[in-house]
C-alpha cells in the first residue's frame, strides 16, 4: 500500500501468528483441567460465578448452586482492575485462597483474573485457569510470563482489540511454551451505547476457523445488561462457542460490583437448562 | 448535562418514539402478507434470494428452490445503491416486474429495496414488502412517504445507526399511518475489519424489549463472509429474531454483486434445516 | 484477499473515483460564487449563520453581523433533517425565500441544505450553494440530480462515512456534469461520547492530497460543544481547510435548534479575528 | 438509567477523578525538567526523536540535530511493545543507558517508554520522563508504582480509551503522590482506515478545560502517515497543546520501526519553524 512507504517489513497474518493457527495444528485443542473437566474439542463448558469474591458465605452458596447445576468451573475476581483508583479492588490473595479452598472441596475448578507478573507465583497453587482481562490483552510482559507457566490461560480480547491482535497475544503465550490457551470474546467498544459493550459474536466462527484454540464467550460483560444476557449466551452457543463465562450471584442487587449484568441463581438455572438443550442439538 | 447548556428541549426516549414502543402496544405486532404468510408474533420467517435480480433464469431457479424449501418470501434488488457511480445499479423497474411476475406465479412474496420517493408509486403493485436500506435509514422524506403507503416496510438500521435512531425512523413511518413496519439489524461499522460489517445481535433482545414491531436479522450483509453466515443466522434465531434475510444464489461465484457473502442453494438448504430445528425448540 | 472469494470485481481506488482525483486535475479547483466570492485555491472562506432560519429579525441581525465582519456567505437551514418526527423541521421554502431576499440585498451568498430531489427545482433561484447533509451523503438519487444542476454543492461526509465513500459520492455529482463540488468534514461517530461527534481533522490533509476539490470544515457540528468550537476552527484552518462553516446566533440560548454548539456574535467575532491572523501566516 | 438496575453505586465524574481536575487546582500545572526545560503553563515543548533507539550513531546524529533546532527533549524507545512476539522489541536497558549518556552530555532530556513495574527501578536514573504507552493506559499496577516515583510521567490515552478513563488513570498516579503527570492524545481507533489511527484533537480543549495537567499531542502515531504529520502537528498546536511528540530520523526509510510515520530531519526542521511561528501568535 502506497500509504505506507517507509515501512520496511510487512508480514502476512500467517507470519505474525503461526503456532495458534490451523495451519500449525489442524484439529481442535482440548484443554484438560483434571477430574474429567475439559474445555474445547466439542463439549460446551460453562464457567459461572460472581464478578468479585466477597466473603465465605457468598462463595459457599455459589459453589453449592454450581454443584446442583452440574457445573464444574467457578469464576470470581480477587484482584479487580478498576478504572477509578477509588473503586473496590478486590479481596486479593487471601480472598483467592478462601475461594479456592471452598470450591475445590467440592471439586469445582477455579478461574480468576491475574493483573500482574508479581502475583503469578503466589496465585499459582490456588488457580486452575488464569484469566487475562481485556485491559491486559496486550500487556506483553504478563503474556510472556504466563507463557512459562503450566496452567491454562483464558485470554480476553481487548476493549477494542482486533481479532488478529488477540491471536498474536495468544501467540506470545503459546510460543513461550504454554499451549493451554483459551480465547475469549467479551464485547467490544463501539459507537452504540444502548448496552455496556457490543458483544461481537462474529468473532466466534472467525476464531474457530483461524485457530485450533478453544473459544469462550462472556455475554455478561459482553452486553452488560442482565435482561439481555440469556439471549446472547444462547446465541454464542449456537455460533459455535466451546464455553461460556456467566456472572451469577445469589442476590445481584447486593453484589459489590457489576450487579447490573449479573443473573440471579434462578435466572442462571433457567439459562443453563436452555444451553443444555441447545448443546444436544446436532447443528455442526 | 452541563455540556449541553444552550439546549432548550431535551426529550426522554419515550417521547421521541412512542407509537412503536411497548408502552403504546404491549403485545407483538404480526404483519400479514396474505396467503397465510406472516412476520412477527412467534414464528420464524425466512426471506431468501439473490442480492440483485439478474435475469429470468436466475429468478425462476431461485423461486423453484424456495418452493422446494417451504420458503414464502423472496428477496432481490432491482434498484441498487452503490458507493461508486460506476458500479452495476440494478435492472430497475423492468427487472422488478419480471421478478414479481415469476415469483407470484408460485405464491412467493416479493421484498425489494426502494431508493427514492419517485419510484414508490410505479413499484407499488409489484412489491409485497418495501425494503429501506442502511443508507436511507434516515432519509426522512422517503420515510414520510412510506408512511402513507399500504404495504409493509422493512427498515434497516443505518451503517452506524443507533437503535434509538432506528426506532425514531420507524416512528416516522408509523406515525404517518403505516403500522406495518419491520425492524432489521444488518451489521454496523466498527474498527474491526476481519469481516465486512459487525453483525450486532445485541440489538435483537434490545429491540424486542423496547418495541412491539417484528425484528429481522440480515446475517449475509451483517458479517459479509459466506463461511460465517450460517453461524450468525443460527445465533440470530436463538437471540429472538422473528425473521432472517439470507442471500442465496445458484452460483455465488457468478453473482453480479455480493457473491462473497452469498450461500449456494446447497449451503442455504442445510442452513434452513438447522433453523427449523432451532425454531422448534422451546427456549423463550 | 481470500476472505472475499466469490467477488468478481475489485477496483482500485483510482478506478472508483477518478474525475475528483488529483490524477485527473492536478491544480486545486476554485469555485466562483460571483461578486468576487470564491471557495478553494488558496484563500480561507468563512460561512456563518444559525443552524435554522427562524424569522426575519434573526436573518437581518445575522446579515448585519456578517457584513460587519467582512463575511460573504451565510448558512441557515430551511429544511431540517431531524431524527425524531416530532422535532422542528424548519420553515421550508417560504423561509428560504425570506432568507435569500434579505441576505442578497446585502450581497451575502446563501448556503442551505437540500433534503430531496423534489425541492431542488423550487429552491434553485434562492440558493448559491446546495448543502448535502451527513444523512444524505450516500443518497445517490439526490447526488445524481445535483450533478445536473448549475450551482455549487457542498457535500458532507456521512456520520460514519469513509473518506473513500465521500470521494465516490463527490464523483456521482461531478461525473454527471456539475464540477462545482465542495467536500466537508463535519465530525464522525466514534466510541467517545465526551463530545457530540469526533471532528476528524486528519481528513483535511488526506482529502487535499487525493482530490483537487475544496475542503471545508464544520467545527460546530464536528465537536458540538460551543466552548470547544474556536479551538477546532483554528486547528482546521492550519490543517489546510479552504473554508469553515460556523454556527452563530445573536442569542444561542434562544436558538430553535443546536444552541449548544452555536457561538454568540461576540464569540464568533473573536474567532474570526484569530482565523484572519492565522490565514495571513505563511505555513504551506 | 433504568438499563442499569442492580448497580449500587454510580459516581459523578467529579468523584472518579478529583485531584487532576480543575476543581482541585485552578491554574495550569507546570512541570520542571531542570536546566530551564518545562512542560505546561504556556510555552510549547517539542519532544522529538526516533521511534526506537538503534545504535550510538543514530542517537548522536539525532542529538546534534535537536541541539541545532533548539529542542531540549529527545524521545526514543528502548523497550518496545509489539503486537507480534516475533517483532523487534528494542535494545532494552543497555540501549537506554547509551541513549541517556549521549543525550545528557548535550543537556538533552530523555523520554522513553516503561512497560513493566520491574524495570522502573533500573530505568530510573537514565530517564527524565517515563512514558506510559497506549496499551498500558489502564495497567493499574504500573500506574500505582509510577505514582510513587519522583519523575514526570507522560500518560498516553488508550487505543480506544475515553477521556474520562484517561483522567482516571492520571488520578491513579497523582493520588499516589506523583503530581508530575502529562496527558497525551495519540490517536484513537475508529472505523476509518485511511490512516493508522484517528488523531482526536477534540481531546485537547476538553482535557485543558477539565484538568490542570499539561496536554501533549503525538501526531506521528496519531495519524501515522508521514505526509500528514505536519498538518496535524500544527493543528494540535493551535488547538492548545502544551507539547508535541514528533518522530524524526536521519533516514526514515532505514528506521527499524515506524518509518512510515517518521519525518526526515529536513521535514522536521521545516515543521519546527512553523510551530515556532504559530506559538508566537497571540491566539488564546
């Protein structure tokens, strides 16, 4: 392109990400979390729980709810990135330990966000999946370090990240040796302000075609309005997602963060039933 | 808001559109096209056909295909809006007459785009649904005139139209007396260029909640890449759409416009089967 | 691009617009409005006035103000496109006649928006420049007709129009025979909601490089907040604009539309002085 | 807003950032870099240099050029964030030491990007301004740590960061005790792909009004095309910027990164002359 005279090196996409592409590995990657829990390779894996870990009672109630629903992975933030320095920033490492000990006692796997290289090591034994949030999607130092860890990493698309950038960020982790990478669509920033973000489900067939990695959809952050979360979760399911991240809380009105996008247990339960019905249909 | 000092009148959304809102009419609007064909009110209505009408052979083949699939509405452009003045602009009125006469002989309803007030009258008797394209979504002169016509109007969201603007444009038509308005999500313009547009399925639960009008999804223009159209069509279905606009052509490689997003009859047939399966599930 | 298999014809930009490009005409186009008033070709032309024409008093006051400032072109809408059918839609043709008769008595040229093909003819004798608004930037029927008219046309970029689309829309007019086309940047739609639109001044050097047509900036709609209009007007001037569209009103608080972005006469006068100073600097 | 039922706490903007706002400090903040070099408070400060530090020869040539131009701050990356793991990632700490030692010998101040908390300490003595890049604009761990450092921090707006988010990120640094924060507009991500980014100059009057902190514009990354950089640099100057970041290289065609947006010394010199002329005009 003549706009870009002065550029010395332009690479084709297939050069900038390679190991995470279908040309490197044709079949889908399936990630094993132990105890028979997997992500990718055909089944639908639901990961549910509150935005933030708040206290033992909340964790225990959620764990019991997930067990009753046949769900094996619980989400919950202990380290929270917040736009304002004056917002609640999570319970930190102690909160994570409490969360993990209650969840694992019931064989529930733990997914939680990691914000910084320095906390990888202490978090390590209490985490089953490290989550990299949208704001860290191009924090290359963090990606480099997670590439050296023997734990799955769920990598969210940036607030306005392109899919090519997401795949390149996954390549950072994968090329350092950690092949357990999960891609996550979580809504992008557009001109439309009728919802918190614009969940971009077009990303699902695109990512599934370009990459062998599992693709997860987060409709809770994606659309950000509780009443629309079920429709988007179902849509993500039939679009081909390998998993869903769903925010649920016993009492969303009392959640310390993101209550507006969080389903009650009753609402979540109804949604899970529908997802199961859909997953049983032979569509692919 | 202090930004906007100097503004005299700020209306609440419920003031700027009223007749198309759920506060005006609680139950869903069902539009009757005759011969038992309807849009809205529960069933899924598929509208399929080529981007542009090309010749009698193409129309006849498409009509036969739709009949074989149990589909009752055919799309096809006779007047084409094109960014460049040097592109193919459609067969015009003669093409439309030919299209309508072949389709109606097999009881297939006709949906086609209207570009200008001056062509409403001559198109009238050959059209079952007037389609207003994204570039005319805020052509208020055209909307005013379509408000006086006794034919359904399918109104597409603008290239970067907000949902509130779409509802206000619908209000133009409805408030002039034409209550047969269908809303259509067709993909928005975002920073992401991995696809032609970003189909915004979040619009479906939003529009269904705010308005009693039927909501249709156009995954062909919406994502604009043939391989991803089926996933997005299915996703739109479970998100709650009342109808789908699908581009199909006997030989997409030879289509005069938009071949890249057009399904072959074989691909379309497989998709229709899946849509039927999904529509039979009880999810709502 | 392999995304787009099935596409038969991809043209290079230089094919989709040609007559408006620098490869067709190397030097800048200068448009003569008569009485020594010109746009393009070096000088800075300010066009100022209210958003909407309201009454004789308002027009007369504005004309007197412009005369006192040495400004020769007055803007003012008689036909207003409004998102809601319930908003003020302008005084129409009678308002335009009144506007033109008062302005021309003082040798002030008239620029006003045309919404529809049917009003071109009656507006003709009362207009010196037809303005095509952002919502009609791809109303190809209107562009075709304006291509047959012997009056300058100021063409605004769409709400989310690309610059390539703007140039193609200009090509519609130019290729029909009307070579007096003026391009206008008026702010685009982005995720940022701190201002009404995001005035995109990058468009100025881009359009000046690609096209020989004059380029005008509308900072009033572009940023949409009165306090920021002067900074953006000055920035547009040094970015290379051939003209500016500035909203001004004797009493912005009482303006029937867009008061929030309209300068008082006092504010406008201070701005005009600064623009003159800048225009005298030798920067190019 | 009824969309957001379930939200417990909504703060007004003035609550989410407070110390960086004009309500906390009315007059402009002026940051002293020593040796009479300042940013903010009236004067225009140009910071120029290559995208990446490459070798001693390149640094020495650039330093000599800046001295000849009367410019006192040199930019140059030693740690480079790159979308792809396979791109050049900079010379690292050794490169920075070399850069600083050559620049400081001629009393040129050093601004360079910091990517990670762990490198703050070793970089400390070789840096006069820490630059936080767009991808780290919401890396709250990094912002927290920079808040404890006694060096100025130039904070870039995120790729699709809102201005409110930028001010909140500045508040992170400021509220931890480091009051030497500089805000930087560097182009946002929009649908328009005619340029690398869309430099958003509307941000300048907005940020100057809301905050007492100095505001710098980076037209090189902002528009990303060499031929348009001068126009945007001039426009940023009259829009009210306190400083400019300009990429320049003795031979842009040979630059290891971002050559397409980098001015030659000759082009830069012509631009600096124009900026000086503009800065001497009394516009404010």
